[in-house]
C-alpha cells in the first residue's frame, strides 16, 4: 500500500492525473483525517469584531457536515438595536457541484430564534439597546455573559472530540483568572494548565468531569449546554475567590476528642 505520494512539478514534465489526485489528497483529505471523530463547529480563527454598524467574522476554519470549510475572507452583517434577544448565525447551503468542483456557500444571518437548525451554526447572541454600540471586548470571564450591548459567544459551538464545546479562548480566560485566585485544589491547577496549553476545544466530557469532581454536582451531564457549563465554571470561580471552596467542605472529616483520666 502506498502511504506517501508527493507530486513533483518539474519543467518539461506532463501534468498527469495521479499528480493532481495526490495534490488533492494533501490539500483536503489530510485536514479531514486530523479531525476524525470531531463534531461540527468552529475549529480556528473566525474571530469577531464590531463597528457601529456591522458584526464582522474573520477568516478561519469550520467543520460542518464532517467536511472542512475554509473562510478565506471576512464575512460581515449589519446589526441594529431591538432591545430583544438577537442571534447571529452562520447559515450553510447544500453542496452543489459543477463540472470541476464541489461547492458550499455560507452567509451570516440575524434571527430572534435560538432553535437549532441542521444547516446553521450560532456565531453569537446579544441584546442591543437604542443608542448603544455592540462591544466585543471584555473585562473578565464574568463579563462574557453581560446581558446588554455585548457580543455573547458562550453558546457558539467549537468543534471538539465527540461533539462540540466552549471556545478554547473562553476557557483560557477562565484558567488565567482561576490561577490568579491561587486555588488550593491540585485539580484546578491541572485543569488550568491543560486549558492554557491547548489551541483546540476541550470536550464537554472533560469539562463536565472537572466540574463534577470539584463541586460534587452529579446532575451535570455531558449532554448539557455550553451555557450550563459556563454558569457552573463561573460559580466555581467565584467560590474560589471568596474562599468558599466546595471541595474543602467535602474533604473535612469529623474530629473526635478523647479525654483520658
């Protein structure tokens, strides 16, 4: 079995079909093999920014329908104040084919419905008041969930092993702030180092296991939403900062006093 084929483009040689096939495998098949078993969602890039009139998403890579989709140029959409929940989504077309290529298109849309659709991925959500400008820079981890006039990317699905999860950048912010709070539990430190050292999304299985071990909350399941995980992480961060560490309460043992005459 041939496991490596690298086409050699030399002057005077005829461009053959097997050379083009090898080039196609290098460009597309390798990337999809690297994310085998991952769920649909954002892989890298696709950074958001705003002006007074538009939301803009930069170039990046997305896994959709098990296929790699590359945004080589920025996408943008105009926004306006409604004082109600507005969700920005990336809507994908069906694949269609010409004589030479297979295509899929994507556009940003705004909607008031958070009902999942098979051909859409959530980009962000917000509530914008009249006279306000939508902001995309944050003060801290808690600020990510500010209700008004702020891009909320908590629910945006990032491709992870066996499904999707929270954005790696969001977890890095959590890890930095938790380390600044000087946690005493070794599990916190191990999780923070893992979150800071990876550029891919940690699976929900990892996040839920960490939260359950730290808090004893066995009700949180791997099928929970990004928002539920974020709320649990925020609560844990606040508890550590305030010295109300739930792990300490569980680890305390009853002390017995023995009097001897």
